[in-house]
């Protein structure tokens, strides 16, 4: 009975390799914070600078995090953060953009 000796993590959405990944976890945290910031600030028309810049930086950090991620857990959290960043970025761009009202 080999299955009793080894846990089945292949079918788990949150499978991990039980190794530390400090860079990947930092990128997940930064992407999540920027995603929440961009998403929430996009709901206010006057905060378009914050939402568009936070969304853009969140998209960049999330894309790099996807490039270097090693586990499904990291990729799942990065996709959620990327989605929130993208929505915040696009709504921020619709409300005035990255430089709307500041330059020209």
C-alpha cells in the first residue's frame, strides 16, 4: 500500500512542495496588495492616478511572479492579484489615465 506512505498532492489545487520560496511569496504579497489597492481606488473617479499606477505595477509584478513561480498555490494567488490589478488599471485608465490632468 504505497498510497498510505505518500500523501496525494497531485490533485490538490493548493499543492506545495514544502520548500521556502521567499521571492515568490513576496511577489504574491506585493501583487495582492497592489491589486486590492487598484481595485478599491478604481471605484472612485478622482483616484484614477492611484488606481492606474497601482494596477500597472501590480500587473508587472504579477507577470514576473508568474514567470518565476514554482507551485500552484503561488500561481493561483498571483492570478487573483493580476485580475484585480488589471481591473483597477483599466478602470483607472478609463477615468483619466496615468497622467490625466497632471501633464498637459
